[in-house]
C-alpha cells in the first residue's frame, strides 16, 4: 500500500484529490442524494487508486463512514463546511475506516 512519505506530499495529494473530485460533481447545487453519491464514488476511486487497493474493498467502508459523519463532520463550524472540506473529510475518513494510517495528513 503506497502512502505519502511526508506531510508536504500528503497535502499535495489531498489537494489533487479535492480538485479531481470537484470536477466530477456539480458544485453549484446544494448537496442532494445524487450529488452526494457521485461525490462518494469519486472519493472511493481516489482512495483505491492512491492506496493501490480494490475499489470494492474501499466501498465496503461506506456504511461506517456515513455513520460516523455526523459526529465528526457535523462538529465543524458552519464557515468551515464546504465542498472542499467535505471531500477532504471523506477521503481521510475512508482511509481510516479501512485501516490506513492518516497521521501524515495532520
């Protein structure tokens, strides 16, 4: 499993992921079920690609990620919430759910 080797590389990776996923969704609309599903699909694909994992293995963590969202993402201040923050949160949360050490991203 490939991981970033420095905090700088981790932040660059996170920026690339946010950019790629943002291109795949319509950010002019509010978060709806269809948009959220597209967002999840994009994040799952990026986790699988960057960690060299099977997409299905990553997708299995979806229930856990969704279940933990209110307690983690929900605690953020309103001004911090947005598309970029949501994508970054999901990207890191999926990795934590499948057992990847995300300390390099902090």
